[in-house]
C-alpha cells in the first residue's frame, strides 16, 4: 500500500536495454520514471547481453528519476535471472510482464525475499492479459500488504488488443471498460496505475488528447515510448491551475474561524464537505511534490 509521500509518476518512459543511444539520453530527460526494458523491446538474441549491461545502466551518473526494470516473464527462460540481476544492480522497481494471478506476483516477491535482505525494491505489474483483467481485484488486494511489495499497475494496451482481438480505435472505445476496471482495482488496493502507450509518437496532438483522457479516467500517469511525449504527459497529469485555485479556496474557507466546527459549508452556491477539503489538501500536496 502506498503510505509513502506522494511521488509523481506522470511520465513513465520505456527505454530498451539494448539501445545505447536511448540509454545515454536518460540523464537529460524530465520524465518522472524510466522503465529499462528487457522484455519486448529486446530481441531474444540480445537479452543476455542487455541483462549484463544493467548494473552499468543503473549506476550511470546524473540519474534523477525513478528507475524500474521490466524483466521477462518468470515463466520464460530469462525471467528468474533477470529478476536477480535487477535486484543486485539496485533499481527502485521491477516490472513484471504477462502476469495472470496474485500467485505470479507473490512468486516474484518470494524470489526476492529468498535472495536479498532489503525489501526496498518494489514490484510493478503489467495488466495485459485477459486472465490478469479477470483477476485484477484479487491482484490489487496484494497492495494492502506491504510484504507483497506490489506498488504500481501498468496497462499493457498493445498486448490486450492482441490477446482479445478487439479493434484498436483512436478513441480506445473497446479498451475503455477494462481500463476503468483497472483504475478501480488499483484504487481498491492503494496502488498507482499508469495508462498504456500511444504508438503513434509523431502525432503529439492526438497524444495530448489521450493524456487528458487518461488523467480524467483517474490514471496517475502515462507509459511513453519517445522523449517527445514527456512534456505533454507531465502537463496533463499535473493538477491544472484552475483545480489548484479551487483547492486553495476550499482550504482557505475551512480555515476561517466561523467554519471551524462545520462539516459542510456553502461556497458560491455549491455544497462543499470535508471530503472535498481532504481532496483539496491532497491535490495541493501533489502540486508541491511536483514543484520539488
Ligand atoms: N528513450 C530514450 N531516448 C529515446 C527513446 C526512448 N524510448 N526513443 C527515442 N529516443 C532518442 C533517440 O535515440 C534519438 O536520440 P538522438 O537525438 O541522440 O539521436 C532521439 O530520441 C530521437 O529519436 P527518433 O529518431 O525520433 O526515434 P527513433 O527512430 O530513434 O526511435 C523508436 C523510435 C520507437 C524505435 C524508439 O522511440 C523506441 O525504441 N521506443 C521505446 C520502445 C519500447 O521500449 N517498447 C517497449 C514498450 S511498449
Ligand atoms: Mg506487453
């Protein structure tokens, strides 16, 4: 469960572990998190070499953002070696692809517990198979137990399209029910949840719209494939200036002496309750964390 202070995850950029040019760029990028990919972005023949490079990649100077590594599935020939190599190299998180059940997350946690004393490495999970979607509530529930290490969900929309046979449309209409279910489950488990990628990285107008939509759906951030997507994602998933002004007004109203004992007040003809005050304070804290 995320009882730690708010940590922005507005922009989460995939960087293939086998792409030296892209890796060299990380220190200069303003994304909140990077996912070094050992899975689908790395060809089978390049996987072992990519794994060997991990320690250097993660130790590179100037790293500012949260560093997560996506390993290969534990059921594959590379998965277990990936997991142990990442934990040794010291990333902030390990992203598990193609999971289907709570057991798949627990298995990764057990492997970490058996080999490393520290419990600081968090687990992230891709929700990208039909089975994971059917089990998403039970998987999310692991977030309530810190021992599970589960901290964040990532929507794997390309794999979901492939596995289900739905038509991928620009408005994502057939994905929408599953994405909303994913956000709901993440909230029930106290997890962060990151929206899927937009493949068309030259269409920044369409990308900005998809980010606004993801933010409105309740996602904490967006998975990215290209540096040009960072700035629009950071903007869309940060609190909007109007929302911050409204939050300040609510905080100030409840701080007035005449409202001290009140559970509900009227502001400009609207009912405002203490639950709105709590939401306003959360939003202001989020904005402060992003500024920091
Ligand atoms: N991370 C860091 N840097 C990246 C990057 C990424 N994901 N994608 C591109 N760049 C860099 C390029 O290396 C290039 O650097 P340069 O200015 O030093 O030459 C610059 O950004 C511009 O790149 P561009 O030429 O526009 O794109 P490209 O043709 O080199 O790469 C992709 C396009 C899609 C192959 C590349 O963006 C990519 O591999 N993205 C991640 C894919 C991935 O991880 N998929 C798995 C998860 S869905
Ligand atoms: Mg995938």
